[in-house]
């Protein structure tokens, strides 16, 4: 046991420094020995956990996550919330259950397990076993390091939610007894110190403190093992092997094992793998020299653990990984670790797919996606980029995914679509040029849909899985894109990189990110944040009316009661209306533009006349509508609001323009109807092959 | 003359028959016209009009799919109506088409096809029901059950291993083989009805079985040949139609006409297929010989009972057809 030396002073320093850190504050170290029995799907483990009290108050009890108890039975909070389903995968309720049992926990030789109890701080579920509370014989003093010897046994669940097995494929995530986070006063803007140790929820991920890991894994020799760490030792005996991995400065440790893995190795070399046009763009936008941007880059070993039937994907994943390393290094900061491991999950183990851990993540390959035209869909590359970049927004800026899931998923969705669209041009594109971008795909899921929650909420408190998904992924991603368009490229990316560098190796909150976005001083951004992160704001621009009529001068009685341009004699036939086609002008036009929803946004309004002339006016969008009356020599043919589509949150972009009867251009409707009718005929004529 | 060249010749000669089939396709598609018209009205009223005239607008289309999803639902429902209309029309028309081909009458055909179709409709409907049931039965027995068994055996096997590869190919090729077989018998049953070889679907299926006995492979070859022709025409015109990307109202009309030519060619392929199958069936009718005698009489050497009656409306007594055992020889 390490005694407290610095007390409150150390605690204060650890709480919330007002400057960027060069390395994380390490509060937990783990030395783990684990034996995996792949036939029985069981785990026997021992760990030495060193935990330092970061606060200025003594801590009388410890709290640990036993995540695999979410799979213990159908009464766990995770199972109740998810119904045994996650992202389309279903729990095997016949024999796929799993658990973690702590069999011993000693501190200074005193057994603590007997006094331990389960608590459910979030929902009070008496049957949930994912948070273990361990009262201590004496409090851990401020700055003191407690050294705990823990033994546990676990049953691996059949995978449907991140961790588990299928056949002899294993994904070990959140697999060992892991201490919760004791947040000192000031950390993440807390006003008092206390545990932050939530239950495992269907719609939540994780939160932990940094530390160093040394993990020894014993299992049959035939298994290929990939992990968050670097292999430092291998011992073999009696058909089994013990692999020892080490990794410093991470806040979780995951590993995978499968005898079928094909290991593909490559190296990210900044001298070759940073695209010249991208560094030039970053240099110009961020106002930094290329040499400055290159500083901190280093070679990174890439290890891809590939399923043998997915060989067609090896270069696709590696190239996407290299691009992500280059892009994040330029626009956030260079990746600090020496290696990254990519786990390609088998197609019957999709429950493990698309999950991030530090320095290791799982990606997606489907053999069918290697054939035309599905190979034009860069979903595999997108998942690789997405999961790797989690290593920044969940990993290196260690946000609390229980309480602020958008900080990881939302920022990550934004960076994902920027990266995917820049490298691949489109998310899906098939000849003759039919497709869409990743940004548009996310925008469609966010801006065009209704919702019942603001972005900011605890992950388990959203209205449901749909609301959690929307408000954690596409809605914040698209709203950040909206902020980017409001701030402009330079201001936005400087603020964005500033946020990343300031909160590197730290635990930012929502307000830390939002402060960075408010910092350039655009009041529209501040208002937008209020409406979206803290409200359910939306916006819909529309051209409500657009008409144009010939201006034939004054008609009616003048002030002297004289008839002008008409004959009031009831016996005479009324004058014929002049032929509009022969009218040489002038023309009177009326345009009404409206803004629905409670987000105030400015927008351009463009009026186009038949002679090709256009008039552009900026509308501040503050009121609900605006009218334009125009006298022109040529009739109005079109009125459009936001023609450059800068309001990406616009709920219905289709009502943004109106054409008057004077428009004589070709019909898009006729084209659309013709293609639709042909599609119906194609489908029907296919029935000739049956009948 | 081979059955395939007979079919190709008939496809070119019986253009009016193809026109009847093409019209049935267009008419069925037009069942969905009003919802389609309403759905795409937004294209001329909204912000993406000019972009869509120029070509593909990804955000325009993606947002259209979301914003207009309820209207799209209506179009899908109308499409189902189209499909039902099309299926019934084809069940109805096939009998008439076959009789027109048997009569080898390139024109006039419309009234003939409708009259003969009406005469055969009930029997053809039963034959179609039998085809649907037999397809389900054989697909279940020979494809679904073995695949389910293999899948169960391979539960613990890794994806894309030997078992799953066998499963995939068996499901695909086995499924197609079974489907083509049941389809071939269905078509031959309809031919038997059109030739009046049988009075009802049951008898027609029995005769179809006799025709197929020992000659399945060559029959399947006819199906495969016309399937390739059909898919080739479909792929060519669909691809060309997509690449045309018309930007004026005139060009849109041109695209419409161009695609209708493609569908007309598909209808010709269908006529060609039936003509090939009729020729194939003609050659496999029961053994008999037609022998001339000095007295001009005919001696029948029949291995099975053949009762044949030329349908009155299909075979006017013009003397232009050579009648053997009750049916007209194609191209004779």
C-alpha cells in the first residue's frame, strides 16, 4: 500500500487543471492474470488494482463495475431496457447468459467481499448486479493509493452486445472488475466529490480513469490474440500459452481471441501517409505551419485481425485507418500511442461489431460487400474510421458516455462524415452517378425527423433507443456541421482543434465543447446551442407565396373621382384585360418567405426573373416571415430561400422554392414520373419470367 | 429448323401479338399512375427542380424519400395493385397468345387473343394455382428443407465455410432448377390446354408430365436461352435509359418512347419463348405417322389415345394449315 504523501494539495491538482495536459493523470493501475477456458466459455482471473483517491476527502467505500452481470439473467437493468436486443442482435436466452463473480477482494490482508453489496444508483433495480459497493475497514485518505488483490470468475456471454463469444471467437470488453470513477470536486464541473459509477444500461457506454495495464492471458496455443497492449512476453506449456501485454495511459483494456484470425500488419508512416493536399488545407485553415502540424506525428503499427473469408477487405481497412490517423492528427492532434489494433468480427458475431476500445476496436466486413455494386458502398471504411476516431472523443478526451453520450458519438459522427466524404467523395455511389454522401445520410436521419428529447440527456433517460440513437449520433453531428457553416471554416476548425488540444488526456463535459464553439463570439451559435442541446428546437424555411402580375398602371377612380383605365358606364362592355404575353413591363411581384420552428437562422432569399436577372437579399430570420414586393421589367419566375443550402437543419428543404406560372423551364416532375413508371414496368415485366 | 430459331422467327413475325403483351404491361403499370403523378408533382414545385432536370441531386432525393414517405407508401400500395392486375392479365392472355401462335396468325390478333383467352381463362387460372402450389411444394421439399437441415448441421460452423457455401449455391442453383422445372411443366400444361389436348388443368398437367419425361434438359435449355435474351434486353435498355438523363421535355418524351421499345422487345421475347416451346412440344408429341395411301386415306399409328379438336375460332377452315393430330404445325 502506498501511503498518502501530498494530501489535499495533490487532490486539488488532480481535480481540474485549467491547462492542457501533456499526459493523463493516472489514478488506477491494473495487473491482471486471466485464464480463458474456450470450451467451457469461462474465465478465472486475478488482478492487483492500485487506486489513488484523487479528492481532498477520505473515501469510505469503493465502487466497481461488474459489467458482465448485465448478461446474468433477464432481470438485469440492461436486459430489461434492451429486451435482450441490441442494434439488431438478439440475446441467446437458452444458454448465452454470462456473469462475473468476485470471489475475493483483499486490502491490507482484510477480506472485503463479505461486506460488499450491489447497488443500483440509476434505477433502484434490486436485481441488477452491475455495480458492486465495497465498504472499507478504514477510509482511503486523500492522495492515498489503495492496493487491492481481487479474484474473480466469469462466464462469457454469447455475444449480442459488444462482448462475448460465438463459436471460438471471443471479444473481451469490459470483462474484468473495474473500479468506478471517483470524481473530485471541480472534475467535470462537479461541485462536490463523489463516485460516478453507473449501472450498465442498454443505451450507455462507459467511463473510467486512466492508468497502466499489464495483462497476462492464458489460453490454448491455437488462438491468435489481439489486445489493447503491446506483447511483452510469451510462455508456452502443455498446449497452452500465456501472453503478457502492457499498455500505459489508457482507461480500459480489451482483447480478442480467435484461432482463425489472419494477422495483417502495416505501418502508418507520416512521411508517406499524410496527404499533401490535406496538410496544406489544414495549415491554411488552422493558421499553423506544416512543420508545426507535423510535430508529434510518429510511425504507428497497424495490426488488422482479419477473418479468413474477408481477405478482400484488408487494404480497405488499412487505407481507411491510415487516412483516419492522418486526418485526426491534423485536425485534432497526433495519435499518441505506438500501435492500433483492428478486429474484424465474424459475420455470425455481429453483436461485437462496431465497438471502440482504447487502441483497439472492432470493425465491419461482409463478404457480400466485396462484390459489385455493394463494393461501391464504403460502409466498411466508414466503420473503421468511426471506431478508430472514438479513440479520440471517448478515449483521449475521456468523456462520460453514461451521462453525455453525444460527446463521444455525436462529435465522432461529425468527424466521421467529414473524413469519409473527403476521402471517398460519397458514402455510396453507383453508375451513372447515383448516390449520396455520409453527411447527407446523417442529415437525413437528424434534420428531417421528429424527436422527443434534447441532445443533452443521460444515456438511459432518452425516450427510447430511437431517441438515444438520434440524439447521440446524427443530430449532434449535423448540428455541429451547422455550427461549422455559421462560424466559417477558419473560426470553426480553430475552435475545434482548440477544444481537442485543451481537453486531451482529460475529462471534458458538454459545456467544455459548447464553450469552445461559443468562443468565436457568433450569437447565432450560442442561440442554436440553447435550442438544440438544451431544447428540441427545429427550423423550416419555406417560400409561402410567389406571384407576379403585369403592372398596367393605375385602374379605378382617382382622387377627383375620375375613372382611370376603365369605363364606369354599366351599358358598355368592360374592357378586355390586356394579353399578359404581350406585356412589355413593368411587373409587380410578391414573395412571402417564412421560417417555422424556434431556431432563428439567417438565410439568403434569391428572386430570379425571366430575363435571367437575380436579386439576392439576406434575411436575418428573426421574425416568422418576410414579404418582398418587387417592381421589375421582367416577370418573376422563381423565389428561393437558402439556395446554397447552408441551413443543414432545415426540416423540409423541398418547400424552399416556388416557381411562378411564368417559368418555362423543363419539367422535373415529368422526368421523375417517367423514371418511376419505367421502374414499375421493369418490376412488372420481371414477372414474365415467372408467369 | 431449331426450336430457338423458330422462336426467333415467330418473335419477329408476330409483332402484333407482342404489342398485345406490351399493352398489357403498360396498362398494368398505369394502374399506379395517379399516385406517381401526385408524388412527383413536388419535383416541379420545390427547390430541386432545376437540379433534378440536370441530373441526380443526392440531398434532393434523400430528403424527398423522407419528406414524402407517406406519399411513397401510397405509390407502393398502388404498385401492388399494378402487380395484381398484371398477374391476372398474364394468366388471362397466355391462353390466347398460345392459340394465336398455334394458328400462326400474325394479324389480326387482338380480338382473337381476347376471345381465346376468355375461353381458356378458367382452366389457365387453375393451372396457375397448381403451378403456385407445386412450386411451393417442390421448393419446400428440395430447397428449403435441405437448406434448413444443412443450416442446423452448420450452426457451429464459421461463416462462408464449406457447409455455408454448399447451402448458398444449393439455395440459389437448386432453387432456380426447381423453379424452372415447375415453370416448364406449367407452360407445357398451358400449351396442352391451348391445343385442347386436355379439358382441364389436371389433365393438362398430366400431359405436360408425359411431354417432359426424359426430355427435361432440352426443355430447360429453351427457358435458359430466352431468359438470357430477356435479361440482356432488360439490362441494355435500363442502363441506356439511366444514362440518357433527359434535360428537356422533348428528351423526356424520347426516353419514354425508347423505354417502351425496350419493353416491346421484351414482349417479343415472350412471344418467341412461347413459340420455341410450342415447337419443342410439337416435336415431342406422341409417336405417330401420317402415311399417304393410294386412296388418299390416312393411317394413324397412335401409341396413346389422342382426342383433338381444333378450336373453332382459332382455326378457321382456310386450308392453309396442315393439320396432323389436331393442331397446326408452326411454320409449315
